[in-house]
């Protein structure tokens, strides 16, 4: 839990973890991931199988795959600001909305891919706030690619 501070992971792997919220990374501060992976984590009570973000998260050349959420946001559950650059969100599952990303804040994807994710609604991205896609690909998600985009 990053509770208002800052955390940076470079060339790191965060995998095979289980937590009630934010399967492995639960951040309310500044989070930076570079050339890292967040894989095969589970949030058992609510959202954010891989990452639950309330602060500012920057992901560069990072992979978010194989994460599961009992609620929304199989890969990422965002309430704050998240920016993905040259990153991939794939193969994540949410029982609720947003298999790949459930966005209730500001999400910007630059040259990134959201694919192969599954949820009840918004398989790729479920958005009820602001999402910006710059040269990014959102495809092959079930049941839809981007709900509310």
C-alpha cells in the first residue's frame, strides 16, 4: 500500500498475490512503473486485480496481464489519474465492469494496447469519467471493447 507517498518499480515483476482490494498494488500516492509486469494477482472483495489507483500512476513499457477482480477493474481500477505509455493490458478478468481497466478518474493511453480482457460489461475499458486514447488499440475484449468511451 502506497498511502500518499511515492513508489517506483523498474524492471520488476509483481505476481501471484491476493488481497481484498488492489490485488497487489494499492496506491493513493505517486506510482511509477517502468519496464515492469503486474501479473496473475487477485482482488477478492472489490476492484483492481492488478492495481487500484487513487493517486497518480504512470506506467511505461509495462504489462498488466492475467489479473482477476471480484468487483471491477480486472487489470486496473482507477479513481485518480493513470497514464499508460507503450504498455499492454491483456488477459484480465472482472466480475463487474472493466475487465482491463475500470476508469472513474482520468486515464490516458499513449501507444498502448488493451486486448483479450473479460468482464460483465466493458470488457476492455469501462469508463464513467475521462479517457483519452492516443495511437492506442482497444480490441478483442469481451463483451465489448470500450464502454462509455
